[in-house]
């Protein structure tokens, strides 16, 4: 998994959660965070304002419900 793959994933889906990125890209949170920070600094994505819970099963830890969106 590299920065380009993450960029394409967010671009294709427009708004994705940490949990979705970890699952789809097969990456752990410690590796994912620096990549997200890089894309934020480049102005390509931004953290999305969201409520503290999603509308699905609600079994994810709260930090994985954090969303990012393409700018």
C-alpha cells in the first residue's frame, strides 16, 4: 500500500472512514495515519465533520469512524 493507492481510494469513493481504508487497503492504523496526514497537507483530502456514531452496526471503535473526504 502506498500514498498513490490511498489517494485513488479516497478519490474514487469521495468520503471514507478509517475502518474502510484499513479494511480495503489492508493497512494498520499506525501506517495509515502518516499517509493521511500527507494527503491533508497536500490539500487533497480533509477530515470530514461527522457525528460520533455511524448508522450501521456501531461496533467499530470511535477512532475508526473518523471520516476523510476528497477536496
